[in-house]
């Protein structure tokens, strides 16, 4: 019938060549078609590694393997692919899917039509006593989940079925039922089965068993022959004898197998209908032929799915994208993270940032009036016009009462400079302003003589301000308000007395800006950068967590064994998450426009497109992190470590012009430095994508997408 699996001198180690950790030590193995091969050995002896080499997930450091007549991974071999069924040691199922959905998922990626999947599902459901079709995998018990996993490996009637500890956690009656099914199936078809198990005695039902220890196949023969040769009554006793013979040796010469009566064993022709081939004599397989023809199911796969979409079949991409959406939408945290987190973060930003500070305690020392209550007398007059001039008195009160319009300033009156300074040092106030006793008379000289006024008059006509500059943003705000009030104060006095305007006596006013409003707040300046960084890193964390979770659960490797390439899985994730990012970008633009009345002078579609590209770039960055990181913790460290430098250097916290020139030329091309400027130009100036100050951000984002995508491809190819 020919061999389903042939392994010759398989050698596999981890670590360096000088100090290798040997996993498979020049192992030889034969599995006949239409037979069950029981691979027995203690945990850590190399069984799982051997199976991963057979299915094409790993490669020997030296030696050769042929599966169904060809080397795994060659074009047309069907390995990895639909010619084999693989049940790994872990459950390796998508927990958010139902029993029916997960079986349909594997059936579709194997290329089966839905009607064939439905028929086979009915058979397996009865055979394996599967849970309810609509029951979630994560709600299944350990034994139930293992049965579902077994059904996924059997759904497409493979030519070679590989089962790694399939009966762990199952009750004895169900284990017996599964063995009866395997025995019956291999008798009536050419399907070969490799099964590993800790239940050594149940392997008596296998046509051939291989006893393995420390990466070496100690014996390979029928169960009866092995017990007869070692004169024991159980396979377990034979295994113990062989283990004692090998002892503690971890290294043996290539081709050596410590079997007793090796020459007699080689002369055996047929035992129990299975040709016994000594492990040192293995038949060479021709790479020019596939051996026997593929099953009709695989022919159907080639014919029915001839139309390719993104380097894969439409049925396969549909199955992968369905899995991705189910994983996301069946997790409440996924929905919250995708749709609610942007709303929460934007709300926090718009509510908390850029608003007018309130309850700012400002001390006042006024030596011009004996009691501050005098300033609030109804009959108080500060300007008394005469024939040719005006008389000024208690002008400080006019300035102080003008502060009443600033509700955010809480005035604290002090009796002396010493008291005001002491309170400011204690941080009970943010600072204080001082009016000398001759403030009004000095202001009159200043107004009448202008630049010819003496220095003493000019100095005492000013409002002296002392502020705590440790909180620079607050102190700058107070300075600006006091300056604006002083400017209006001087103008009003000049108007009341009909003084001609003099350059020296009228402070300079801010002119109307070309873009935006005169009172353009810090909030509007930083908002584009905040939105860009938010959508970038939300996409990063979401993607990294999904990919790492799939790898840790074993779903990634199991899907690869089913014949789906890493590139195809990547495309499926890119497509599904691109749709999510478009929805998220629209949500962000609509929310800040409707709820916070953020106007947009430019094209909304252009802005949404830029945000979508930013999310897509963040998604690829997350994928890149997941490719090179092995755990969620490591990925979080990398994402957080990248987040803060980008925030600090992208011009969000401080203008780029304040950075060293050499640093500016570098950070300008960070993923969202120029894109943030582009977004600001669209919002505030109404520029379109034809302007270099807008499309520059698009070009930078496109360049980073290409860079991240290329690095992802390199990483995935190295891992697969």
C-alpha cells in the first residue's frame, strides 16, 4: 500500500550547535497507509516535536521526512493542508465560537462545501457525543472541548490523521468508542492514523506502535511482536525494559536502534496484516509523484474554489474573517474597547483640557486706598474731567472692579506686601498684584506726557504683578488676562478724558488672526494630535492582543497545519480590522463634531481617510509587536515604551520649533507628527489633499504602513 509517513535519521535540537538540547536523536519511523500507529512515550520525550515536523510546522536539523509520498511544504503536497487532519495536544479552538461554528470554520478552511460539512457534522456529533451545536466552546468542559477538537480534525476525511493525546480527560467508554471508530475507518479506507497517548495499554489496538524515550525510537513493531520479543504480557512492561536498556544516554549514533534480535525482526515479513519494516531500512520516496491520488474532497476543493481572492480562496477568506468578527463581537470587552473607549477618551479630553481655569486665587495689595471696601462705593468717581485736563483719583479701584468680570479670579485683599508675599510663598494664592500709593497721579503724568514722562512716573503707573511660575500654564493665563484688562483700562481712561492716542500710553493689542479665532484655545491646537495618537494606539493594542491570544491558544498553529498560510491569516485580519477602523474613524469625527461642536473647515471624507490610515498603521504596528513578542506582558511593555516617546516628540506637548534642529528633522517623520499637522490644516484652514501641508501627512503615514507591513512579512516568514 505504500507508506503514509517515512522518517529517516530525524535529528532535531534547540539552542546552539555547541551546546544543543537534543529533542529527536536520529529517529527512524514508518507509518503504513490504512493503519494505526501508536506513538508511546513519557511527556517531554519529543513526541509533539516529531509530529510538528511531520505536519510541516517545524523542520529537522538533519534527516528526512516524507508524508503521503512527498516532503511537507512542497507545492502540491497537501501538507500542511487538507490531506492531513491534526489534533494538537492543547484544545486549540476559538473559545468565542459555538461548537457548530468552530467545526464549520475548519471545514471551510479545508475547502469543504457547507452541505458536506453539515452531513459530516451529523455523523461526528453522534459518534463523539458532541455538546449542543449552539454551545460556546468556552462553556464546554475539558472532555467536551477535546471531543470537539477531535471532530475538527476529522471533519474533512483526511488521508493522514494525527492525534496528539486525543483521549486525555475522556471517560473509558468514550475512549473505547473512539478507538473502535479509528480501527473501523482504517480497515475500510487508506487513511493512516498516528496517535500519541499516555494510556499505553489502549495502544494494543494499534497496528503498529513505536516506543519512544529521550528522542529515540526504541522499538517499532506490532504490539504482539513487541510483547513476544521481550517475553512480557503488556506493552508497558516492554517499554520499561527498553528504557532500562537505554539508560541515561542522551546521544546515540545515527541509525542505531537498541532493539534485541534486530536481525530476526528485520526478517519478519507480515504480522497481523501489516508489513513490518525495520527502522534501519526505509524505502526511498519519489518527489516527482504524489503517490496515490488525493481524495475526491480535495479535487472538489481545487475545482470549486478556483477563483482566488487575496492569495487564497473566497471560502477560506470568508471563514477567517467570520472567525475574526465572532472573536471580537462575542467579547463584551472587545466591543467596549472598539467603540466605547474612543468616546470615553475623547470626552475626557474635551471636558478636561483647554477650558478656562476657575477659582484662581490672586492677592491684591493696594496702598492707594486705606480700605478695599472703598473701591465698591456707589458714588466713587475715578476720573473727573476739567476744562483742559482730568483729575485722576483711586484709579486702582477702577482696575480692581474691572477684575470682577473675570469670574475665574478669586481676589484676596492683603494689607501689606509682606503679607501678600508670605501667602504666595505658602501657595495659598497664585501670586499678587501691587498698586503704589501714587498710582493715580503717576498714571496722569504718564497719560499727559507720554514718552516724555519721567521714569518714576512710568514705573508707578504700571500694575506690578508677582506670580508663581512653577505652574507656567496657569501663570501665563493670568498674565494674559491682567494684560488685556490693563490695555482696556488705559484706553477707557484716555477716552473719558479725550486724550489723543499716544504710542507710549496705549499698550499694543493683538490683531485678528488670519486663521481661527483670536481666542483659539490650547484644546483646538492639540485636539488633532490627541485623536491621531488615540486611534493609532487603540488599533495597536487591539491587534497585538488578538494575534498573541491566537498563538497562545494554539489556534494560529492549528490553522497553519490546515493549509492556511500566515500571509492569508494576515490578510483576513487586515480586511476585518480595516472595516472596524473605518467605523471607528467615522464615529470619532461625528462624535467630536456633534457633541463638542468641533467645526471642520475642510473635507470630512479626507479627514476620515487620514484617521483610517492612522488606525491601519497602528494595526500593523500591533501586528509587528505580536510577531516578535511571545506574551501579552512583553507586548504591553513594547507598546507602552513606544507610546510615550511618540507622544512627547510629535509636537503634541510642545511645538516642534522648540526642539533642537537635528531632533526636528527626525521626529517630523514619526507616524503621526506630520499627519497631526495635516489634520490641523484640514480642520482649521480648510486645505484639501492637494496642498503639500496636507498630503505630506498622507505620504508619511503610507510610508510607515509599508515599513510595518514589510517587517511583519519578514517576521512571519522567519517564524513559519
